C-alpha cells in the first residue's frame, strides 16, 4: 500500500504511488518555464549570445538548439529524454517547447515528467541592420560603367557574376543609367570583384579612398574606398573604325571591322577578307576607337543575289582567318526602297547563313555622315557601301518558342523602360546565335514551355536541351527547414 494515501501499488523503492511521489518531489524545480529570444525583423535572424546572429526558420532544428542552450545549465541536473515544439500562431511572438525529463528521486526511484517552456520573441535590430539604417553600411563600392547605348556587355557580365557566385558578398547592388554599383562591407571583397572584372571583360580601373574618422590615440583610420571600373565602349555587332597604326599591327586588316563578340577581349572580323583579331583592354586604351553607329541605326535589307567566294589571296603580313564564317559577295536592297531600283553591293562574312530572299540587318555607310576621326581620313573608295551584321528573324516567333530562361541579379532599379526590354531580348538572341558566349553562361530550362524538336533547319538558331540546366529546388529538411523532424 502507498505510505501516503493507502492505494495498492506495485512495489517500488519509494513505497509511494506516482501521484503522491509527484506531490512530494518536483524534478523540474529550478528549470525556468519562461525565456526570451531576440529577433531582428530586418534580416530575420535570432541572437545567439553573446553576439552571433543566426538564420533559423520556425520549428527548425537550429531554433530548437538555440532554445535549449538558453536553459542548458538548468537541464544539467536532470536527464533530457525528448524535446519538440508545440504549435503556436506564427505571428503570436511566442514559442512553446515541450520537454520530457527524468531524474532519480527517493531511494533510487526514477521519475519522468513532461513540462512546457514558453519563449517570448522580442524585436531587436542587429548591428548590420543598424548600419544599413544609418546609411553607413558599406566600406567599399565598385562602380562599373560603360559609356555606350546598348547593355549587351552588362547582361553578359551579369550572367558571369551569377555563375561564379560573386554577388553573395554584396550588401547591395544598385543599377543606374550607365552601369552598376556593388557595395561591400570590406575593401578586400571589393578588390576581389575588381580583379574578376579585369579578367572577364576588357576594362581599366582606378581607386580612391575617403577618410571617415580617425582615432589619434590608437592610430586607427576609418576609410571608405571607391573603385571605378570602366568597360570599353564597344559591344557585340558594332561597326568600328580602327586607327591605321592599329590596323597595320593586327596583320594589315581593313580599318572598317565588325565586333562579333566581347569576352575578355574584343573579337573583330574584317567582313571583306574574314581576317580576325583580338584586342585586349590594354591595347584598346593605347589605341582607342569608337563605334560608328548605335543599334537603333540598323536597317533591314533583303538579299537580291549572293555569291560565295572560295578563297581570297592573303596580303602581306595578313593574320588568321575565321573558319566559322564564309566570305560572300552580295547584292542587297533596302526593304524601305523596294519600289525603287537602287541596290548595293557589299562583301559579307555571313555567307554561311544567307540565301537570296533572306532579310538581314546592316548599316548603310553610303548615305550617312560619319563623324569619326579615322573614318574621315580614309579613302572614300575603300569604305564599303553597306556592312551586314546579322540575319533577321521573326522576334515574336522566337520568344514564343524559347523554352529556356536566365537568372538575374537582385538589385535596386531606377526604373526600366521598353528600350531595356528590347536590349535584353537582343542579348537572348545573341546567346542563341553564338555558341562561344553560351559556354560561359548558365542557361536553365523553362518547364512552362513544351519541348519541341531541335531539327528545324529553316527556323532561327535555338539552344539544345543538352546545353540547359535544370533549376534545382533542394529540400531544406536536412538543414532544418520548416517541417523537419523536431525530435532529439
């Protein structure tokens, strides 16, 4: 019989029933039943004393560990059997923890007890968010600029930054009309970004620093650093006029050339001989040249007749020629002048994709005023009448059949207009047409658009499924996401 209430019980060392034993002994005595968690609303992190802020989702293992650390000293006197969360309203600012503990009591009897610890979430701004609110959140800024009307090089650069994950250390990315600003918390991270830019795009940089504060007793200086990176003002599909000295050093190229792509160097091709050359940033800044036209001046031509040229005799000191292009002589006519008999003769590097009746985009040099210091000094007979740039396709059809997409940087925009959208579509079309650029870009399959056959030879160029990546969505159960098992 129980020595307290006289109820028959199985024999135990205390000679008491469970009810009387719990009335005599409380094994949870000394364990706090309430606690406080500090939470930053801006970055959604919890404070782990003394000064670490960690990211935890509701009912995650990380949050459970954080709550248990608050009462770790008190739990040392008992044995923790089980721990888990009780459901609370997400906006209630309350977390309830259900704990099961055991302890040896009178005469070696082991008592098990379940109790609830309630945590109140208090809002507190972390140090990083304090600095952001005070507009003093950055120690270094990288200002990337390109003095050109088209943003093709910037779109390419954005994909390179995403692929190499260089945007992860940025505090903020701000887009302005002629470039991007990257803000960093340390000068070393900004210098790393500058080094990456100089390796991936032809550019030049300069740096400066401004003194913010100075402690004369400890000799500590607080600086803000600014790195200015200027990308060469040449984009893909630009027609450029080289200086005579530079053209001669590149293997006696023609001064009028077409930029076929911009990677770490400027890739040029001579449309009359297929001679190619690469110009790095240092060479460009020693012998600068400008684009003769901007993309809005592209005109549409129709191929009247085209004749592929087998081989032209190389001149003295001529450099390498392109194997991916075919030299051709073509008669073209503007689509705006179809009711006239006016036709233009030109040499083109697009002989492998053009046929009579095709539409092609190009620049009309015969009826324009060239305001360029090198072009004005050239012999007028050596300047071609028309320079063809690329074959024209139906843009609406291309957009409808595009079963892939790209990721974008999260950045503060001043405002986008229809011209930005048109330029972005131009960049997507360049990716479809140029395999060399695609190798440096992560292209993701768009599951919303059905897959069609890749064997359509008559249509515009397309990206094959083999070149696309699946956009992975990794479950967070293993790292403590919502819905993870809360048992210890």
